[in-house]
């Protein structure tokens, strides 16, 4: 095994080792909350669904990549390639859209009672199951290309025409137009929720900063206080949005580069980097959930000093 292959395997192994136990712990914690309390809040339900999508990302793609890289087990024949890439693309896009839904819901949580936006928030919570179903239907239908065009890697010059090299698999499109059209759909599916999520998070951030200034004004010249809950929550929002835009921005930038190359790349390096950066978010997110969510900390029996102290509307930002 050469050094490049070893490095690739170790990187995906690090994602699997971090993401699979982390997301599994979050899912088990919320299921325990649902069992003991009889229900979950809307925000908790979204986070639970998000952790499930992230577990699919790192569990299906990263773990199988590790097994194949170290020649433990390889599922990447034609059928395996179709299944793995389809599940990965669907769960990856679900992770993006669910993060937007969570950001929007938290943004609506600061709306004053009785306002129109508070009514929208209540409506969203009431029809959350319908929204989940719609997201599944939309994202599975938009991820159908691998079911049609994914094949296992083999020595066939036809795969280098209008294809995308993904190490153990190829996405072999019938024409350059179909490849570019599929690529444009994938980029649009990512960019739209990213822009909406960033907007929702900025609205929440502005509200928190304005509220923080109002609180400071009421305190007047009293004793200096430590960092407020609002400030800590605002910093959490900034961190999450920055990480999200960074990881998926790099992913989409590399994807656009792949589409602009006239011939299929002989190396899978670009595709490996794309998968690594998009999976990195799925692997890191449980750490943020565990740190910032009191219910998860309680179920996992973390000591008090580990638990977050964010204000209630932002307890479930992630």
C-alpha cells in the first residue's frame, strides 16, 4: 500500500471513528429523552433527524471507504457503487436542508408571542413530519443520477468520457450535457439552503447582539459582568455558520472544478477531498451538539463543567 492510499484511508478512518460513535450517542440520547419525557420538542426532533442523516453520511460512505482502502471488504461493484453514492448524496443533502430548517426554526423562536412569525413557528412545529417527508422525497429524487450512471471502477476507456472518477467507482454520463446538468442541480441544491441558513443565522445574531446591548444599558455602570448567555449563543451561531460555509463551500468549489475539466480526471484526489470536507461536517457536528445541548449532556452523564450554558432559544442551535 503506497503512502497516498494509506493517508487517504487514515483520513476517512478518523472521520468514521469520530462521526459514527458521536452521532450514535446523540441519537441514543434523544431517543432516551423521548422515552422518559414522552415527547420531543420540535427543535430536538430536527436535531435528532439531523444526527441520523449525519450518521448515514459517515457510516455509509466513510466507513465503507475505509474498508475498501485497507482491502478488508469491498462493496464497490456496480450495485454497491449505485447504492453507496445514492445513499451518501441523499443523506448529505438532507443534512444541509435540515440544518437550514433548524436555523430557521431557531430564528423564528425569537419572534414575540402573538406575532405572525410566532404563528409560522407554531405551524412549522405542527407539520414537521410533513416537512421531513417532503425533504426526503425531494432529495431522493434529486439524487437519482447514481442509480442510473454509477459503475464500479474498471479498465474501460469509455468511462473516461463524460465521467467522474470517485476512486472505487465512476459516474459515467452518456453526454457532457447530462453531466453538467446533473452537476448544476447538485450545486443549486446545496447553495440555496446554505444561503437561506446563513440569512436566518444572521437575523438571529442581530437580534442577540441588539438584546445584549439593551441588557448592558439597563445594567448601567454596575460591576463588570462575565460573557453573557446571549454573547455565547451568538458566538456559537457564528462558529456553526462559518464551519458550515467553509466545509461545504470547499466541497462545492471542488465540484464545480470537476465539471469544468474537459476530460475525466485520472486521479480521484479531487473527489476524495470533496467527500472528506462534506463528511467532516457530519463528523464534527455531534461534538457541537454534545457541548451545547443540556438534554444530551444529561442523558450521556457528562459532568456539569462540560455542559453548555447557552440561553434557551439557542440550546438546540446544534
